[in-house]
C-alpha cells in the first residue's frame, strides 16, 4: 500500500475517493463544521473489505500521524499517534523486552486500525483481542471536542470504538499495554495432522501448553489434512529489529489469477513437504512466525485484476468439527480453491468492544479469487452454514455481506449505531446497518 492508493486489501472495487489530510480534518471537526458528505479515517488499507472505504464521502489519510509519543519501560505502556504501524511499535519496545500482546498476520497495520477492527492473533486463547490491552485513546468527534476514552472515562465511547470500524470519530492517539517477553524470537513446533478429527483432538491441549497456536489446512484435501503450528517466545534471542519491507515483490497486476487449482495443489503439497521436512521444533525469527506474507510485497496482486474475497467465520465449540468440515466441503464442491486456509481456536477472554468478532469457539478463514457470481454464491452458502450453526461472519474481512447476515452475527449492532458519530460513515455500514435502520434514519445521538 502506497500513499495515494486507497483500495482495500481485497482490491474488489477501485477506490478513487475524496481524500484530506489529518490537519484539515481536525480543523474541520474542531470548528464543528462537518465535511460535506461524511468522513472516515483510513489507516494502511489492510482491511480486506469495504469497512475502510467511503466512496460517497471523504476519507482521512492517517498515515502521516505516525509518531511514538511516549513509552514507559517499567510498565510497557506505549502511547502513539493512531497512524503508527505495529512494525514501529515493535521496533521501539523490543530493546526493553516488550512486544504487543496481540498481533495479526501483518505488521503493516496502524494502531488506529488495530483498535477499530479489534484485531486478534494466534494467542486469543490467552490474551484475547487487541482491545483487551487498550488503556485509553483520544477521540475527536464532530461536536468539536476531544474525548479521552478509557474503561472508566467515556466508557460507552470506549467500548463502541474498540471494534467500531472507525465510525465513532477520528482517533488521534492511543495508549496500549504491551507484554514482557524474553526475546522476539519464537520456538516453533510443527505438528502434522491427517484430518480434522485429529486436529480437534489436539487443539485444546496445544492452546493450554503454548502462547501461540494456529493451523494451516489443505483445503483441497478431502479429510482436511494440515499442520498445527505452535510457538512460544525463546528465552534467548533477538531483542532488536531491522526494518524490512519484504525482499520479494509482485511488481505488476497480472491479467488473470495465478492461484488456480493446479497451482494450489502444487503449493499445498510443497508446503506440507517443507514443514514436515524441517525440524519438528525450530528457533525462528518473529517475522517468519507472525508475518510470513510480509516477505512478499503486494502479494494480493496474485489474485488477479478482480481481487479476492476473504471469508472468516467463527462457530461455537459444540459441533465445530462438523461445521468446519461442511464449510471446507462446500468450497471444494464449488470448484474454488482457497490459497490461505487457516483454522484456530478462540478462547473465552471477553473483549471490551461492542462489536468484537472473536468469541469462544473455532474460526476458519478462507480466501478466493473473485470470479463474480460464482464466488458470491459460494460465499452466501458459507455465510448460511456459519449463521445456522450459531456463529458469525467477520465484518472487517468482508466486501459483500448481506444485512441479515451482519445482524445475525452482531445482534447488538444498534448499540454501535447509537454511538456512531453522525459525521462518520463507511461503505460497509451504509450497506448493512443502513438498510436495517427503520426508514433509513440517520440521526443517531452519541451515548456518552
């Protein structure tokens, strides 16, 4: 993602919005002079769907607001502007023995984006979501005031903003609590499993014994074979970072997707062979464990000019094995292969966020090249399987979810609509909540 590129990471729809910089947005809001249309903060464009887009309004490019403001090496509390990347937070805190308690699959997300999406990582079973580690933040709303929000101060706004997809105002800065680690390096263990039944037999025990756990699934295999990767911070290892933008790159957009069935079969076999050939336990760097795809810049271009859809669902632990099997089988029957298929267990740690996606159970992530109606039909089937099982579909990975699926996934969505700043809107919220609201009313008041 470069300055001037305002696509979502899925690149489903071309994005040529009206853009303003933070100083102009701040001046506009502080004088209670809402922009024409609506506003939405834009971080680094790592959301897969349209929760980071506002095509009929104005977006605020927050990437210039990236300063680290303070850090306490005793408590691990760091304050930064909302456009700071996790990469820079890691680099700043690592020499003091601290690391973010929760990281996603890329280090190129902004602090504001991590809070707005209440991201999760490979250790939800122990640490919960990113929002569980937010101390406070400063939110500028269209009433012209800066609101300092925490669990005990402006609590309604605090809960609505965590996981609120940027709809409660312009986040200027935030303080988060990092966790102490002996080193950045990871002791990784790879455990192959033959099928889903074997995975579910070992998943809970793996979570109990390890800080991090995630499974890669060969989605094209009938039984759901895969590899369970577990990890813990090494007692000795690196405590400083070097900046890396990825040694490899996909420099141009190919005219068609290269991620077809023959490619996926070769890739899946090669990945399985590589992991099984490597030592069962190995000492590896944190980037290799947490952010393997960051090694290839613009890898999402491999999906072709029509982009990719990512589908992430969560289902209750009871019966999860059968639901995961049904999701994978449905994708196979459609003739569409998922390049990245990830399965992991969510714990019972509750997020303070109103619309937090993770909940106790299992979550499956699949992604597909966009093949038009064929892919959309598949995604609707996957939605129905997840919802019928009592589960939910992730909104910040979505670019086409129907309003009824969103409402079933988040029955308390109206609480966020009440707290939404009337000057802020996204394409996702317009498409889902907007069609659910009686008479499409738009006059929501903040719950202070």
